DNA sequence: AGCAAGATTAGCT
DNA sequence: GCTAATCTTGCTA
C-alpha cells in the first residue's frame, strides 16, 4: 500500500488563479494525487491542453454553451471537470475564474507513487502505457465522473508541487480536427523529450524554463 | 423522443 | 490503418 511523503501538500487556491495558458504550462511537473481506501496513486503531469471558451470551437463551452455538463466550467478556478468520452473518463482543471468557462485537460502523467496500484487498475505492467493518455491516467488513478466538481485544493484528489521542467514544447491539440480554425491553435504543452507523453508531435517552438 | 457525434483506447488486419 | 466499445450530451422536432 503506497504512502506519500509528508511534504506532499495541496497547492493553494491562488495557484489556479492565473491565465489559462499560463496555468496549462504551470501544471507541467506538478504532482496529481488521488487517495482512495484501496491506496494512493500519484504522477507528475507531463502533458496538458488549454480549452478557452467561448471563442474556442473545440471547447465544450464554445459560444458560452452552458449545460449540466459544462456548468462547472463557469464556476471558480481549481475545480475538477470530468466527463465521459466514449468509454473513458477525462480529467480537466477548471480555470478562467467565475463566468469564464475555461479549463485545462490533463493528457498524460509520469507515474511516481502507487505504481503497483496503477498496474492493478490498468491490468498491465508497461510503465509508460499506464498513464500516457487522458483516458488511461484517469483509470490508473481511479478518477471518475464522481469527482466532477471536486476542489483540487483538498484530498482525496489534489495537486501538489513536483518539479520544474527544464523545457516545455508547444504544438496543436489532439483530436479536434473538426473544430475549424481552432484546430491550429498551439494550446498543447508537454515536457520536452518526456517519454510519458500521449503522442509524439513536432513542436512549433520550445520554452526554455529558467531554474528558480 | 429520436439521433448523430464525440478533447479515446485496445485490439486486430 | 481501421473499427468497435458504450453512453452522455446536446441538438432537432
């Protein structure tokens, strides 16, 4: 049964209150933690995508579409937005603040704690395959539609400080080819050369992150 | 009330 | 590369 080090504590609400594109980059290297009665699982975020309604045709909140599903996107930053995609649950961090329906999709993790737990959940052994996709990582951590609306500042599902990536790559988002010009927005971010990203793609440019 | 589409994945050809 | 899985959402009527 995996236990976490004591210095792993949730990031504060303030962390989520930055522009969505900044947050999408700031999330890289952060630790995503899920605690359940069965155990603890956690991994470093290595890939994200920004969805910025109402002007983003690829976002569920495009044109301020406000429904039972998108409602949480209109609420405060730092809440959990989960939804079903075919047979899979996808996990997002709400951003943009109240009345600005924006979110960051978490697309891939690098497994860190509770790896046996994740292997059991996924029914496989290969490490990268455990969490290198948005539907895979939710299954590995046990994140479900039930987590919809949960504040990420609190257990059992929260984010904590991890490490600072040296370099961040930028490219087009995945799987939104029918979203008009939005398909070309460079709103996908990943840790350069990280082997746990969901797909390899040519980076349009690369940020060199200064060490702090 | 009916229906087409989907921010995906696994397995097979 | 192709397709089924599986079900909710949201749009049309």
